[in-house]
C-alpha cells in the first residue's frame, strides 16, 4: 500500500515438518505373525483406552474388534505438538508467501540477501523476489545433500555448496551480487537502495555529482577488443594516468557479472542521476557447465563465446536486467549497443536464443522511463540485434543515437558485397577504371588473341583483392551515421568525447517532460501521449521563441509555471466533460429547454464542444429480427410503405 522497497533477509530450513508426538507413546503394531516380525505388519492401531484418551479429531481410525482402532490418518487436532503446523498446512502458508512475493516484485522494489542456508520454499522466495545478493556461506538448495545421497543410494554430495553455493548460483544468474560476509552484504543492500526510488511511484533520487558534467570522456573504445567496464567507469593506464569513463567516477556497480558474460549490466549515475546500464563485451569469453557428481559419466563443458554476439544466456540476462530496471526501480536506461547479431547455431537455437531475444522486445515494450540506445565509437549494430532495440518498439520512451565513427546495417560490408556487389560487377568496375585493362580491351577489339586474353585475366586476378576492398568500402559507406540520420533511423550522430554532457541534458529534459506529461494526462483523462507531448513542446516553443537545446529546455521547464498550466488543462477538461453530460441528457430526452439553458448559463462559451441546438428527435427506425436472431445477430430495417 505504501509502495516501500522490500528487503528479505534469508536464512531458513524450508517448511517446518513434524509428527504428532502425543501419539507415538500410544502407538501399537498389528504384526502378521507376532512371533516373527520379519513377516511384516498389517496396520498401526491404538488401544481403545488410548483412543479415548486423545482429543476428538486427533486421528481418523476404524474399530477392529478385539484389537483396537486401526489408524487411517493422523491429524493431531487438539494436540500441542502441531502448534505452528507440521505438514501440508505449512506448505499452504509457504504458497501464500510465494504468491505475495511474486506479486510484490510487480508492485514494488524487492531485494533478497541470502545470509545463510536457504532451503526449499526459502530458496524459491529469493528467486521470486528476482534480485539476489548471496553471501559466500549462504547456499540456496531445494533438497539437502543428505537426502539426495539417500535417494541415490550412495554418498555423492558432501556439502550444500555443491548444490547451491556461489559457484552454482553466480554463473546461472540467480545471484546478482556475491559478498564475503554480512558487513559487505549490508553495504551491498544500501548501495543498491541508493539507486532506487523511495516508493514505487517516485523516480530515483538524484544527488550532487562531484564529477564535472562537461568533462570529456577520455577512454575511447577501439576496433580491438577491450574491457567495456573501462568505457563505463574509467580506468587507470599502466603509467598511472586516469582515463575517465562515461558515468560519474566511482558510481558504476556491475551485477550478474558471472552469468551471460558477453553482456555487462549494472547501475551507475550520470551527473548524479541513477541509470540502468547495458553494455557489450567485445572480448571472447567462456561459459562453463560443471560436471554433475551424481553422474559419473558427466564432464565439465567449456563453451567459447565470441564478443559482440548475443547468446541464449546473455540475451536472457539482457531481458532480465531491462525488466528489473523498469519494475520497482523506475530507472532510465542506457544501452551501449555494439552487437553484430544473435548466435544462430544449432546448439544456441536449441538453447532458446530466439525466445530470449523476443523477451528483450517484451521488456522494452513495457518500459516506462527514458531509454537511450547509443552505438559507441567503432561499434556496430546489425540485423536482428538492431531490431530488438529499435525505438519503434516503444517510441514514447526510446531514442537511438550513433557515434560518428560507428556503423549500422543489416549485414557486414563483406557479406553485402558477396550478394550485392559480386565478382562480375567488380570486374566491370576494373575495366571501367583501370587504364591497363582499358588498353587491353582495345587490343582485343582490334586484334584479338589468346595472349591478350591471358593478360586480361592475369590483370583481373591481380586487381581482384584490391577491388574487393573497394567494394567493401562502398558497402561500408551505406552503414555510416550520416545515412542512419538521413533516413531517420537515429535521432542524432554524436562525438564520443562530448557524449556524457549531451546525454545528461537529454536525460534531464526527458525526465522533466515525462513528469509534465504524466500530470497533463492525469488532469485530462482524454489526452493521449502524443497530444500531451505536443502540448508540452508547444509550451516550450512559446517560451523559447522557437526550437531550443536540451539544456535550454531544462531551464525553461524548471522555470515554467507548470502547476498553473496543468490546472488550466484540468479546468478545460472538466468543462468539456460537463458539456458532454449535457449533450447526453439532451439526446436522451432527460433535459428540457429550461435545464439546457441552465447548463449553458452555468458553463458558457464552450468553443471546442458546443452544445447542439435543441431540435425534435427523429424516431429511430423500427427493426425486426433476422430469421436466425441469436445465431447471426443481424437485424432488418422495416421499409416505409411507398
């Protein structure tokens, strides 16, 4: 109800299990052969005296003459040992907690800290809250290792860590952050809370930044593989020089680092404003699947993963991060898009890369805060990876930008050349541009010979690699930022060194406009998103005397008497609704001339929704049912006699 963040400190042994202790001393066994217990027994029973001594409802039993009461079920009603539950009633309570936790994730910010062993439903609750911080000595398990050993009939597992320790839960994405002790855990909780709003309806709290807004971004991405964390947070060179990154110094915190390692996700601040961050690993990484001690034939599997490619785990990680940023955290999102595409091999298609890629779109469709997609320097965004982050998915909040040295297209230039600038076309280009080939072509016209033909072929073979490069360069010219902007695929092309300042003011403007649009739509329920946005832009244009920069727009929005403008919109909306009620009453015949005059006097001068003049109502045409009225649902209008 209050929308406050919810932090769950987890350390439990699962649902409580027990027996009705009061019955154990009274328990009797009906053996098949009392002299030979190895033959087994028929049933358990209570003597009549013991049965009568128990509270009503303690057991369900059937009277067996000359024996006693054969037990059909032990209930325990009225017995002290069942206080707090001993069986399925605890599972009912666990189900209730599970449902509440799942619903809480969709309503508020939820975070779990696993400080100790968490078993069964306790483990599920952490996952249902989605965001998990795990202590190194806090395993998450469904069944204890002792029970599994009994099931397998041999000692296979020797600790809970083998089942749900950090080496399992970090690589599979359950654990978002790993800490060494409770002090680090408390610090991690507070750090995470610093990025989220005070309640589910607010935006995250901005703080004053000591990192200058207008400073240059000194670390520059290269064509060679690099650590994307340096681009986000900055780094120190080998000689001790600090190269600043995109976000405020010291503000970037990475989460889910051990899972889906071809994508980097985290939270950071831009000019003191909290943001969700998604970047791309450009280096090759490995995915390790551990061997199962329960299966002697299993072996550890190591799968190499190329940089700049979405694999099933990294695509799922991306969708999960977007959903977490949006639900409960209300974070603006910055995506540094540098993907060549999705991995579409047999194993990855079987691993549901298609499903997880679609989940990225689903998460962006539901996003409520500003989303900026930026193709960084020397980066590229191609094919399906462009499609799943294109602003057309959610144009109300998404904007795409590209660095002047970035690329975007369907295929890479070499692939385009193979299908659209084939060898025959490249030979035509050679013969048109190469003087030696032109001379040989003239000789073939005047005095054709086998020797001249061989010289032409040799020249073509020598020029083929060079003209392949020319063709690739020509194809590459179609992928530049200039064309992206010209065709409307991106909003603007940027320079990396000044991108930090640009996005700060763009973000400030977007947040202020979004807040004003929200107030406008609350003031007038009939106003949709485009109309509200157009209204805000018209106000800005009026105050600025024309178009203005993001920084100027922020200054105007902060100085604008927004409350008065919103009240004016609300007053007009109420007036319009008042007249709509009047119109409806007139049409239905419930408001006569006197009442209509009263309405017009009470709310005069309606320009946009005038009350129609009073006139005699034309009777509606009579209708008769069609031959099959409930099946076809048609009616026939009765014709007037000639």
